[in-house]
C-alpha cells in the first residue's frame, strides 16, 4: 500500500492505492519481487512540497494523492526510505513536485510502502558483509571506546577527528575503528580538485547543507600510522581506507600517503590498504602502488564522460585520467573497483549500460560497488540534461546482464579485505 504523511508528519497508509516506484521521471507499477522488507537501520523521510503517487488497481491508473483520505481538508507529503548500507535501490520514490519546492537534502530516496504489517522498500541486498549492519553497533560501547582512545592519544589529531565522526555523526567506518574490527577510515585531505554536485562535505549553495564537516588538517604519517597500524595488526578482516566522506581528494596528499603506506608495511604485512579516490592523478596512483597500496576504488556517477563532467566538475584532470588510474592499479597486479552512484532510470539506461561495459573491458575492473546516489533526483536529471530513456533495463536486470557478460566481475558495496590472515 501507498504511504503518505499528514500535516503533522504522521506516516499513514492509503489502502485503496498501491505503492509506486520511479525510474527517472517514469512511474512504475510494482510487481511481487520488486520489494523487500525495509532493512534494519533504514530511515523514513518526509518529502516537502511533494505529493505521493500511487496506483489505483480498480481504474488501472496512477493517481496523485493531494489531500489526506482520512481528513480531506488536510494536505499530505510524499514519503521515501533511506536504505541501510549494503542495499541498492531498484526504484526511487514516486511523487509529484509542487512549484517552489525546496531541494531535497543529500540522501537517496527509495520507494517505500506498507504490506502485511511491515514496511517494504524497492531494493536489493548487494553485499552480504555485515560490517555496517545496525545490529552490530552498540552506541554506548562505541562512545566509551572512542573517548577512552581519544584521552589516551590526545596528541593524535586524526584520532580526535575520527572520535567526532563516530560519536557525533555515527560514521559506520569510524565506529568500526573504535570496535577494533573490519574497515577503518583514514581521512587526510582538506582540499579537493573536483566540485561534485552532491558533495557531502562541502557545499557552496545556501539551500543545500553538507552532511558532515570536512577534515581541516593534513595528518602526519605518524598520526596516520597511529590509527592504521594497530588496526592492520589486530582487527579481523582488516582494511584501512584513505578517502572518506569527511575529506576532499586524498591524491592531493600523495607524498604523505606514500610515506604512511611504506611505514605501515614496515610494521605488518597483514590486512588491506585501500584508497577511495576520484582517480584524477594516475602518476600519484603509481607512486602509491610502488609504496605498497593494495586496492583502489574510484568514484563515478557515470561511465559517459559528459555526465561525469557535469556531476564532478573536475579541476585539472579528465575522464581519461580516471581510466588510466584504474589501468595502473591493474598493471601492478592490484585490486581495482569503482564506487558507482546508482540512480534508477539513468544507471540502467541502455546508453549507460553499453558505455559501462566498454569501461569494464578497458580497465579490467574487479568490483563494482553499487552505491545509491545521494541527491535530489529531479535536480540531478535536470542539471545533467539527461535525455529520457523510454525503457530502462531495470536495476536487477542490469546487474544480471553485467554478471552474465563479465562472470569474474564482482558486484557489492564494501571494499573487500584481500589479506585476512
């Protein structure tokens, strides 16, 4: 059933209308198998100045819900889900935007409904790894551990920064650091060479707020190793990753990173040292591979250069540099992946699929991380001037086609540990 919110913000179901999904600007009637129970750790959002859209099974038509069925004098708002980590949306929330509506904050907006006494959402779990499952986080334990370590390592600015990430922002990677497990973050760069439309740590627009504070300093190699070395030595399935949501582009600090990587590997061969990056500087990627970097993940919203350019607004690098960075990593025999921002209706369009296949063949990718694009969908489609694709493949069929065409290619959500011993 369709969900909507009344004027007071209460979320209600509309029994005479079915929930609907959106594929770019196309509304879709959903079929059994298009939804899953809303995963633990997901959130529900109200969408201001946006009217819910449902499907009437009696009239066989889509309907825009403009007033509360319970109280027709009251206005309503659309509702969407922000899916828990490890899940990829297959349809966006369907709604009709009213004139003058504000931009939506930088989250992903998945279709959500009510069925058999529980919330359901249009998504799929793409990675079985439980490293960011809500059930694995005890906020009190994490805060106690973080404050204890922050007090013990007061001179390490990176520890202080990550403590705030864990306690204030609830960053899953920072939380796992203070639980001594899995993947830990290593933010290093307060500057960037791109101006991403949906940057979550720096926004120039007054009507759009960054989701978190960007790091304000470049940690020293000693500070970086103070975080990374104990984690690599002792954590189960240990990964340490440069390049986080609370920083700019880590390749701009390549000399510091290379020195830190060498120091880590002098201390221990264990675990995986990973770089999350925009891949803009392939020569610096090569230096990091020489220092001992194990894997790279390059962020992309599209494999088509014109749409990449429109979203990332690169400063001083090109789309060809991105491909060269991935090729360099593969030439060194290391692991290469992309952080692929998924928006139903665009990511699964036929031109994007064809372009992605050529990209995979050229770069020899090992993994595609199917991450939801955190942005107002209408703003994104309008800004990138994306033409309407009358019949997108669908996110699930897209994933199947990729696996059929590239049997060795992995689809997931997280940076894997490549050395678990």
